[in-house]
C-alpha cells in the first residue's frame, strides 16, 4: 500500500508537470498519449526494466518475481498488469486486499493468474554476500553453460541459500525450493545433473564466477 502511494504521488506529479509544460488546453488525443498512456503503462514498463520493481516498490525494498523465485517473465508481468483493472482500478484495491489476505502466498488475483509473487529483498548486501565465490586458479568449470546465466539468476540462488540457512535442517519447504530452483536452472541451461540440489547450485555459483572472472 505504501509503494502504491509513492507511485500515485509520481502519477500526480507527472500529470501536473505534463499539463503545465504544454501551457495550453490539451486535445483529447494528445491528453491520452502524453498524460494517461505513460501512467497506464507505468507498472508494466517499470517491472519489466527495473527487475520487478516500480519506483514505489524499489523504495520499500520489494519486487515481483515468479512463484519459483526466479525473475518474472514479460508475459507474466503483462498478465499481472492487466489484472490491475480488477484488483485495483475497478475495486479501488478492495479485490487485491481480500485476495492478499486470504491467499496462501499473499497474492492478489493478478499474481495468481500470472504465477508471480511480491517478495522483500535486502538492498544492503556486499558483493561477497551475493555473487562472489572464491575460485582456485586451476579450477575447471563443471557446467560451462553457467556462463549463460545473468546476475538475477545468481542472486536468486544466493537468496535461496540465505532462506535455507535460516530454516531448520531438513525443513520440507527448503527442500522443495532447492529442487524447484535446481530444475529451473537446468531447464534454462538445457542440462541435467545427478548432483543433489544444494551441491548443484553451489557448483553453478562457482562455475559462474570462474567463467566470468
């Protein structure tokens, strides 16, 4: 709700700035193209190009990701954006609040339809806590395909390890998440490994660092 409030302040600022700069009454077509269209597309464009965050979300340290924890696809963000009409616009946020309150993963209808969820992320992390892994000089990457991954994929793996570390050993949710992320990485790289999820993901992190260094 606070993130939405920040975004609404941005909308208001854009509306008054755009109308002030024109210095004359806008025609209907110009008004829609110059003022309303950027506001209508704001969330879709921001979440697409700002890694799942709008300005409001970024300010509060939250972002949209796929339900599996990986970066949300454009098609998912498009579906989520379209459902804003039901979740927020037509119901003044009532549908979103009810859905978030009663759904298992605190999702609004758009999230359920798109297979996404809003998560909290920690902005104050060092490189060593995220991407960096020490690699021996003579280390040979096990999965050379790891070079195809991007920083968002690696951050996801690191975040999963942080989550698992804070759970009890053998926790069922942790095991499920580790397997899901392993499957997603295998699918993206088009590989199949017999390694256990934790060992596989640690190897991917090491290979990524070796290949990029």
